[in-house]
C-alpha cells in the first residue's frame, strides 16, 4: 500500500543544533528543529475527529441498519 509522504529536500545536509517537542493541549504537538545556520524547521501534528452514527433496529441478535451517518471534522 502506497503512503503519502512529505519530502523536505531543502533540509538535506543541515546540521541539527537542537530539537524540541512542544505539547499544547489547544493546538496539539509541535516539533521544532533548530539548525546551526540559524534556520528552524517545525512540524505540527494534528489529530482529526470524525463522527459515525447509525440508526438501527436489533432483532434476534442481528442489526437491521436503517441509516448510517458519518461526518469528518474539518481543520480550520
């Protein structure tokens, strides 16, 4: 199975000076990599939320699904 990747080729051969991981409950986790040339690379890790629901009737241990609902929350 192919996976999506983000290639950051502009970071090749840079020397890492410091690496920090920030944990902010409101915005999620963020990784900061400081390089010796004064530049910084940051990555924010976001979690998506989804809602799945179903309307059903149970009969003899079987689910008779009347309708299913799904909604993915969109990041702002």
